């Protein structure tokens, strides 16, 4: 028997096997059970989350010999032919390679003919956003008023590229990224079926690298089975897939919080020599800092962190505040965006590692604001201590100033030389000789 990849072998065959899309499966099953079957469906969401598989399950449910039903039997001729991709009444079209208006005109001609054996004639158009504007316009009337035996199922990863006129004519279903714990459970089941031993940590790391895509997880799993020699371990997955891992990230950031610049640059040299690309290293650093931020914020769920909280370095967690982690994460994300334009990604990575060695000296805006407020308060207190007290000022104000003392008296002495020599003008007049007693005063009118 020919080898079958895990993604094809584990493709869901009914709504119960559909992973992580409870809302979609529940709604479609209810519409099938009540007979509320739309003439056009639009499935949107990220890659590998079950859009095409759901379209095939819906096609089986509509054309099953016991249908329409929410539980296709999977054993009748119609279900079997759809499962093999050989059903004449289920036409799958790749929108990326059939983009022209001529392809749509062919569909418009074909819908005039009823199904050959099934109950419905179903068109599944994958990557529908790749159709040209002319093709979309040619399809509008057919979607709006199709023959009663026609059902269109569109699938796309870029919903924003689908015209609003198409969206308004379809029932829309948004597919979500599949949670980490569900992907890990499916991988554990696949390993058990293949009689392959797999560490939980290795399966968790594969699920994490799949970023919500079950198909990507199965692809990585097949690759891990090929090189693991019967046992999948975390170390093998990390080394063979060119990943960094939490333990190595702990080493880097422990050196950074200690300020060991030379050791951090040695770490960069070692990790690149193991075949890890600078882009992967930066991506793993961003994921590591995200996990640190979540742990510092009180998050402990393994499915959210992507690993057990105990795996992360306690030294790093104790040394870094939330503000410093946020700033470091912002720096790494900026580097991740800049790597696509740089001429030397290795140099950019080394520069980032060197800068991270000063992370304990970074001052956050809130810390700077507190320092300014403390300095302002200290300045005000120092000025208050050097100023005279109100009681002393009041005592000085109530005490009469002695003659010849004070600032005004001193200034007067400096202006009048007679005063400075101690000879008062009035004293000269009182001590004048008796013979001059009748002499008129200076500037007076005289005597007659």
C-alpha cells in the first residue's frame, strides 16, 4: 500500500471530527437538520484550519443517500466517491489557476445541466479571492439566482479581497486558528496510531510551531517521525527543525541581565553555527519575551505560554520588570520587521544581543517621571530649608531700627561726606560764634 501523509490520512470525514471549529460545525449541522440549505457559502480563515475539509463534509451531507443529513454515512456510493475526489457532481476548482472570466462563463454554462446522480451539483472554489474582477462580476447573477440544485462553496484565506457584492450573496463562516492543546491531542493520537513514541514536550513544540494550523502540525510531525528513529524527543525536534528553544533562550537572557556582552555574542555565534537562521532566532526571541511578559502578568496556562512556566529562567524573571520586558519585546519586533531590508541579518542580530546586555540599565518612562518628581520635591525642600522662618521675619519687623544702623543709614553715609565724617550741619549752626548770631540764614531774606 502506498504511503499516505498524516494530513491526508487524518482529514476529517464528518463534522464530529472537525477540530477547533465548534461554531461552524454546530451551525452547519443545524441548517442541515432543519432543511435551511443556502445556495452559497463563504468559508474564510487561515491556512490549514479545515475550510476545504468542511466543504467536502458539507458536500457529503447534501448528497448522502440518507441525506440531506448532518451525519453522512460515509459508506454509500456518493459518500465514497466524494471522499476519493471522484464524484461527478462535486466539482473542485482552484481559484488561483482559473482566474479569468472565461472560466466563470464555463461554470455558468455547466450549471444549466442538473446533477448526474446526486441530489445537488456542488461547486467548491478554493482561493476564490484570486479571481479577477471580471470573473467576480460574471458570477454575481449565477450566485444570486442559481438553479435549485446548485450549491456554491467558496474558500479563501484573504477575505478582504473578496468583493462585498459576493459576500452579501453568501452565508459567511469564519474559521479560527486551532488551539494549541487541540493540536497536541491530535498529534498524540497520530503518534499512537503509528506506534511512535513521542515526548509531550516534543509534541507541544511541534504544535507551537504550527501556529494554529493542524495541517502544518501534521507536516512537521511527519518530518519528525522520519528523523527520530522511532522516538520523537524535544532535542531532536529542536535541532533538526532549526529552532532555538526555551533552554537556549534562557542562556542568552541570563548573560544579558548579567551584562556579559562577550558571552552573549559568543551565544549568537554558536546558535548560528548550528544552522539556526537569524530570522528564526529573532522570532524565537520575540516568542520568549512574550512568554516572560505573560508570566510576569500572572498567566500560567501552558497552552497560552507555549511551554511550562517552570521552563523559564527564574534569574531572568527576577531581574527584569514588566516595563523592561515590554521595551525589549518592542526592540525585537522592530528588528524582525527590519531584517527583510537589511544587507547583513547576522550583524543586526549581534547588535541586538549587545544592546540587550544593557537591559538592566534601561529606564522606563514611568521610572523617569518618578525620578523627575523626586528631584523636584528635593529641590523644593532644599529651598524651604534655606529660607528664613516666618517667626524670625516677624520679630525683625517689630523691632525699631537704631539710628545710624541699617541699610538706609549706611547708604546715606555713602552719599553725604559730612555725615560720613560725623559733622552734622545742624551742629555747625548751633556752635557758631556769638557775633554771628544776627547773620541771616543762607538763602534767607535778611533783617531790616
